[in-house]
C-alpha cells in the first residue's frame, strides 16, 4: 500500500522540523504535495496529514474499531498517565467517557461560570496598573484556580494549597524550553524517566491520591465537586474507578494548558484590533446576548487552535483521499491548515469574529477540540470558561498592548502560546467609550 507523498529528507530532520517549526513545515508540505501528505517522525512512524474536510469526516465517522489512540504530544502519557480517558482504547474509552460527562453539563456548568467570575475578580486585584505585564501567566493562574475549585470544591482546611503549589511547580517544569525540546527529540519514555519531571510529578500524584483516599473513607456525601462525582460514579456493571483511574483523570483535568493559552491569544488578538475590543466591551457592559463574545472565542480558536493536529492510529485499513492507508498509519486531520483554508475562511490569516455571526462553525471545518467519539470532553467547559474570563476582565479594567507588533506562536507544554506571553498594560476604567480611531496599533497576521 502506498502512502501519500511527503518530504524525502531523513526522518531525523523531519522530526526536528516538526518539533521546532511545525507551522511552516505543514504549510510548505501542503503547498508542494496537496491536501494529503506524509511526514515520517521518530518514535511514532508515518503520519498522514489530512487537509480536506471530506477526509476529516472520514476519520471522525470511521466505523467502530477502526481508530485507536495516537500521541501528537510526547508529554501526554507521562503527564496524564496511562489511565486517562484521553489515552484509553475502546471499549474502555467509551465506558470511561460516560462516567466523565456529567461534570461538564447542566447545573455544574452554571456553578463553574460563577466560580470563574469570582476567581477573576480576586486575581485582578494583583494585576499591576500602568506598567507592562504578561497575560499568559495570569491566565494560567486563573484557569488553574478555577479548575482546582471546580474539581475539589470548598477547601475548609487548606489542604488544596499544597495541590496548587505542586501543580504550579509541575507546570513550570513542563514549560521549560530545554525539556520541551528534549522530550520532542527523545520521546515520552525519556520524559517519564527524567529526574526533574519525576521530582515534580510524584508529590502531586501523591497529594491527589491522598485526597481521593480521604474522600473514599468519608463515604458518600452531598458534595457535588468533580472529584466527589468521579468517586461516586459507577460503570454499567456497578464497578467504580479505582484510585489510579481517578488520579489520572484528575491529572488530565488539572493540566489545563490549552485554555490559558487560548485566553492569552484572545486578549493578544483583541488588543491588536481596538475596534473589535471596543465592540466586545460595549456588548459586555450593556449586558447583551453575547453573540459577539461567542464569535470572538470561536474566531480565536480558529486562528490560534490549542493544538495543530488531531491524531489517530489506524487499527484497520482505511481509504482516505484516494489512498488505501494500512493499519498502523497515524492519520492527522490538520486543524491548523483547515482553519487557514481560504476556500473555507476568506482572509484566513486575519482576526474576523464577524465571520461567525453569519454562520455557525462547520463540524468538519472548525475542529479545535477534535471530533467524533473522541472529541474533547471539556470543550463546552473551555468555551464557558473563556467567555467568563473575558466578560469579567473587560467588565472591570481597560487593557492596551505593551508593544505594537503582533506576537507569534511558541510551543508550550500542551499547546502553543504567544511568544511574548501576551504583554499588556492595565489602565483605570474610562468613563466614556473608547473611540477605536483614537489609537491604531500595527496588526500583522500571525503564524506567518
């Protein structure tokens, strides 16, 4: 069976290009080879990138038993653990997914929205006024605090301060540029055994296990935080998740890098487009229906998706784009290239939230959270959280960019963040609406 064409350079060079400059590499490959092309990567074999929505549909609607897990990020298994729902194969994945769904729907979402607003107001008190600062670390602090409160609920005895401190330590270790490069080059096994990573992860895992065991000893109660829901959840046969299962699901929930990166990008883009920022702020202050807020979030996730590809491993042969792909091949619906296809999105490199006011996003053309039966469980939670942060920040303070030019993408632990961390300046709230013509900052398309 023949795979689609791709670069002929050695595997090591293709892997280096993918690790260091994935966006230019994907762009060049599509220009040269078309909507299907193959990269050969260390530690994971041949990847077939898919840029045609019809091929994406073919993957997301493939018959049961055709697709398995494949890892786009070498940090996932070492960080999340092999029991995470993200890494389980069928049928275990679907059984676990059913247990994980309740915390991300219904009344819990309303509770989490209230939690987000409260956390943002608390965090805003520590933001400097009138001097440049980095938004991305502030977004990390917000999203980590929100998810810790949502997962564990009220903390009457201060036990979770230790969890938050350990989580912050592990996040810093994972975002170390040298460690990221080595993990990309040497693979997940290297990271799993790396001394600094193990020293950061082990005490966090232990703290989570202790909290799970404490809750189990206390027995069932009326708490409706996520950890209590997971402990009380039962499979169809009446069995419960064991401690390792719950621990890995908690690690999955707590490692919330994509949402903080997406928030940093949202502010970065709005600050380069003062007329769009003014429109959004006016909508928020007027208490309107938030159609534009929703469009801003969706456009950010289109232009700056949390991950550049969705990856699956073929367990059975599958025909895509005229090729009979063999079992073992990794197929990669390419989020980045589909989201920048001019035939789908006119002016694809420009930040235009208005495009989503006129039409909803397509199932196979807007895929920041993947699709099919393995679509991100927390997709709705992430969008609600992003809207809550934007609504509260823009309702409380004025922001302007610290520098004039747009920021570019850099690899962080789980996703891609602004390369200068979204530098901004907070100003006191103005009494009159901002005139978008008062100031214009240079706005270049990003990810060039």
